[in-house]
């Protein structure tokens, strides 16, 4: 614009000269009409443009700007929220650093150098506030409830029936005593054994009753062949009924009948009608008592052993009028009362 200003001035001066010439010729003058129009003066040469300004020296000055006034932290534009995976340990806060664009200032003064000043703003560090501490978990202690101690329900006892199968042996006196005639008081082959079965009913855990029938045979104390069939009624008192191995006490009464025979004549025996040997029959009534052990293999099966002592007396018709069954060789005393021992072992099936 400054370069075109002189041209405008020259053009305006050229246009103003004809108007002045017309002003020197009065109206109606003859000489003004015949005068040839003046040749327009050549336009003055345009002013030469001023030389270009000298080279501008760019001086970069690092000016320390005063710290910017306190202002709220700029909002950081964030893209789509990231996928957050929660882990036991909290993540470190992310620090975002943003470098602002450099500001360029150009100072132009007439007849002076142009200064370009670049100011570097310090980097602005945006540090998010520290994460708040995790909320404290306050757990109220549960109230203690006093629950009454309830004893476990006891299994109600159910009455049981049992079938006992057993083997048994009879213990008799020694054979050291001798009669006056030199015969032994107990036959050297004396010994008896047998088997039996019993039916038991157990209404309560600590008590049971049993009825049993046995068959016992062998050589008796006098050396006679004997077969005896006792029927026994007993009670069993269990000491520890809740245990697997149960001790019991037993006692009761029994009735028994025996058939005795021998090939040799004896005043206590009568000849048979066939005349082949001598025999007699005895009847007894007595009592017994002992101890035993029952071991429960399972709920339905038990093993049992016991030792029984018995005593009895003859009750047949010849007990009072006939010869006595036993004679003491030393004193000559006779008796129809006898005793012994039984050792039994067997199985009991319960249901």
C-alpha cells in the first residue's frame, strides 16, 4: 500500500492541470478556442520503491515467564474408558503430561529489527489426586446366642429275640477215691459232653430270659453209660449292654432226666427185660448259676461263652426207697444230691 501511494499522487496532479488552463481563459475569448490543446505532460516517473529492509535477524530469546496464576487443572480429554480389571493390589495412579503448543511472538517496529520471540511454556503436569483409601469394613460381631445343649437322641430299644446254639462239656470229680473193694470212685473214662439250643427274649438292654434244651451223653462218675436231657429256664443280667463285648450273669432252674445202663451188674441198676444189660432211670431238679461273655459280631450275630455250676437232687420214685446214686467209700454215706460244672460256647442269632 505504501508503494502505490506516490503513483496516486502523480495521477491526481496530471488530472488537475487542464482545469487550471481552462481557468486562465475567460469565457468568449477567441484565443482560447484556437489554442491547441496542450499536450498532457508525461506522467512523472513513479517513485522508486524503497529498498527492501535489511535482513531480519531472528533472535530467539529464552525468557523465563513468571509462573502462571493458579488455575484449576485442565480437563484431560480421555478417550473411551479403558477396560478395568480389578486385582487385589490397587493400581498406581496414571500421570498425564501435556505439552502445550509453543507460542511465537513477532515484534515489528519501524526502522528497527523484527524480533521473533519464542516462549517456551513449562510443561504442565497433571497429576490426579491420590486414590482415596479403601473404605474401612466394619463388621459387627455377631451376637452370641446361647443354644441349649441338646443331648443326642437315644435310639429307642427294640425287644429282641435270639436263637442260641451251643456245645458243652461236663466237669466231674477226680478218680483218686476208691471203694473198699478196691474199685475206683470215679471211672477213669468219666466224661460227658453234648449240645443244646436255647430261645432268648431280651425285652430291655440289661436283661434277657432263656429257655433251653440240651442233650448230654458219655460216661458218668460211677462209670455207667449215661444219656441226660435237661431243660433249663434261666435269666441273663447284662452288666454293660451298650458295649460290643457284654458281660452277663446267669442263673436259673432246671429239670433233667437221665438213663443209666451198664453191662455189669450193680445193686443200683436193674436188669433189662431183654437180659442183655442193666439199667435205671433218674429224674432231677436243681439250680444253676454262672457268668458269661457275649461278643456282638454284628447287630444280628453274637458269640458267647459261659461257665455254669449246677447242683441238683433226685426226684424220681426210687429216690427215697431204692439204693442211693452215690456212696462215699470212706464214710459209707449215701446221697442222691450231685453237682458239677458246665463249660459252654456257641452262637446267638438275634432278630
